[in-house]
């Protein structure tokens, strides 16, 4: 922690962006060394929306960190 990565702490009431666009919520910051050495890092996010429905997603944090996915002008990596 603090050297090669920093993860964002999520908790009850943490504001998330709406759906239907390419806005993102930062999950963490990873050094180049971390990106090169860690093959996969998945985080499971469970949320309950304002009407009480529960949703769960598994996020591949390393996918957005890889240079080949971050080509200028390319579609954002949200999938």
C-alpha cells in the first residue's frame, strides 16, 4: 500500500455514477510495476439502489490499466 497500489475504500452511502454513459468511479491507482506483475485483480461490488434492488458486478481492475486498452480515441473500457 502506498508503493505500488492504492485502493479506494467503498462503503455504505458511497456515491456511484448513473448508468448509460461512460463515467467511471476510480477503484484504485496502480504503479507501472504493479500493472506489469499482477495478472488479474477482480473486485466484487454489491450495491442496493434507492428502491431496494440489489446489484452485483465483478470488476476486472487490471483491464483498464493495460496500455493496449487505453489507446487515444478508442472506446472507453467499461464492459
